[in-house]
C-alpha cells in the first residue's frame, strides 16, 4: 500500500500546476475571501501567503491563504477569540488567543503542521498586551503586565525558551519589534512623582546575540507635559538595525519623526514642522515612510525619506492631488509605499488603497467599497481588507508578475510559454479533460489533507510549470507521459 500511495502521489504531481504571472508590469488583483463574515487584520509574507482573523459566526479564528497551493486553511477552530496574526516567510504564524480569562500567544509551525502555546498570562485590558511580533526565524517578542509594570519578553524559536528581557517594577516597557538579526527595540516610560517630578521617555535597543542593550534616545520632561499614549510611540526596526519612531515635541506641541542610524550610532530628527508626523515605517535600506498631518484642513500627506540621499518626497501631495486623510502607510524593501486615503472626487467618500512605486501613485483597489488596512511585502505586493456592505469585510491581494529568470523556459510568456499551464493539461490538450479532473480531485481530496502531500504539491508547483512549458510542443513526450498516467489514473479511480 505504501508503494501504491507513493505512485499515486507522484502521479498526481504530474498534473498540479499554478498560473504563471501576467507579463504586463501591472498589479493583478484577486479576492481571497468570499463569505458573510468579517475578515480583519491581514498580513502578507514574501511568498504572498496571507493570514488574517475571520469571524466564523461565534468568535474570531485564524485563516491562511497559501499562495502556491491557491488554498485557504482554517488554522484555528475553537470557542476563543484568535486575534492579531503575524506570518513570516517560512509560513509560521503567531497570534494572541483570548478566552476571556487568560490571554495566550499561540504559534503555528507550517513545516510540522502543529499548533502550540508559547505563553499564557492573566487577561489584561490593554489591546496590545501579548500581541506577538515575529521575525523570519520564528523568534517572537511581546509586552505583558507582570503585576506591577509592563515588561518585554522574547521567545527564541531555535531553543524554544522564553526570556524576560526586562523585569521592571516601576518602569513600563511597550511595543517591542524584532528584526531578522535578533535586534529588538521598544518604548520605555517612567514617571517619578516623588523625587524628581519628571517623566522619562526612552527608546531601548537590545541585541539578543550579545544579551544586552542600551538606551538610544531619552527625553526628560515635567510630569504630564507630554502625551503618553503608547500607541503613538511604536518604534520600528529594519533588518540593518536602523530604527524609526514618532514622538511628541513639547516645544511645538506636535509629533516629530526620529531616526537612529546604527552604523553611525546617532539619532537624527527627520522632521521639524508644526504638524503631526506619525506612523513611520522603515525598510531594509533604511528608507522611511510616514504620515504628515499638516495644520491645514485636508492636508495630510505621505512622506518618503531616502536614507542614502537624505532627501524627502511628498508622495501624496494632497495640496495638488485629490487625497484626504492618507494613513496606514507601509514601505517595502524595493521602496514601494502603500497607503489608504479618501479621494475627494468620489461621491461615496470611501477609502481606496494606493501604491507609490517611486514614480507615480497607482490605485490598486478602485472600487465603491471602503478599502483599508493595507500591508505590503518586500516585493511590493499588497493585501488589504474591504468593507463590502457595512456588515461584511473581505480580504484582497494585489500582486506584481514575477520576473523571468532568464533560463529560456519562457516562464509563461505569451509567445513561447504555456499560460495557466498544468503538465496534464499540456498532455491531454484541455484543463477540462476527464483525466485531468481525476488527478485534480485526487490532489484536493488526498494530497492536500496531510503535510507530506502538501509538501509534494509545493515542490511540483515550483518546478512543474517550466516542465509543462517545455513539453507543450513535443508530442513524443506527451505520448510517453499519457502512457504512464493511464495506470495511475485507473488506480486513483479504483481506490476512490
């Protein structure tokens, strides 16, 4: 039976395929979800896998769209709220589970297809307590209330150990972020009522490789002189170790953007104006995007800071273009910036999702629905949520075509390639052929139901399209493959 299963699995690989990317340099938009419930908080990795929290009619569960398999998985199925998912490039997922009494950080390992609990703590009313932030190594950081203060915790995926990076009793630590090198930043706040009558606001940098850290920026003020809303003070760190954050400027009564250059070991104040500069994001090159809330009505803008030149560019330029309230900006490693904004010319006053590619702004949503919460991966592909009718939210994905790798196989080009190609389709001449349907059903009903089968499917999806493109005009190869597929198809029909 093992030999039979292997034969069937390998045979099924012959027909599994994935559509090749459009050759035009334009975004292709697909709708991932189509249900009657709300789907929120989408995140995307560099493989175009998407994770989100979706309401199933009773509570929120975690769902994942596997790009390579073109398949949606329900990761959780319980009676608790599973919220704020993160996904890395390995397909690992972390999220917060809330059962009403305790909050837990949960971890799904894609390779093992298993879920386990990393951390459990008494429930806290703060929305961002025990909300995980994960890097591509599967390391996770978060803050939680330890009874007297908020402290930072680090989960080392390689060892499976949890480390308390802070054990403060009077200093609060919030909103940690970690990069792929294991460097962590967070915001620290301490108010000394009795001795100095001062507030102390700091950004702390910690390197897990050496097991120590240091303050990279500290501001001392009179108690109550600054806004202490921790949601505004969320530092972000790049894979090169540079850090960006927003902080309140007491003198001007506004918020400015600050930048820590790790190589130069210095802090720069990127902005110095009379508006609120908020929600900065940073990429691996050290480039930054942030929102500038100007004093004038309807004058919010998205600003791009080029780290190599020190220049800034007003992306949205709302003084001359029809945008109001652009927000939620995120920057990719290739320098693309995505944001949501209202178009003043639109009658519905709904948000649209845009991408700036370094030269122009592209409206990738362009619908009458309310589009929001865009997130972008390193390739410039974007995922977001859409409020379709005020009671239902769906997840959409916009992706750019993959570049031809120059191997001469065509990679799905219109002249020489085999668009939307499957090996069996190439052999039998049509995706509707009865033999193709049998093999696809075997994939969906058997291979996709277990980790080993899905691993085979992913392997084929990576290499199968080029093989199909190669044999499309070689009738002898097609005939040989059909001959070998015939007994496999017969066996599938028998065991099914």
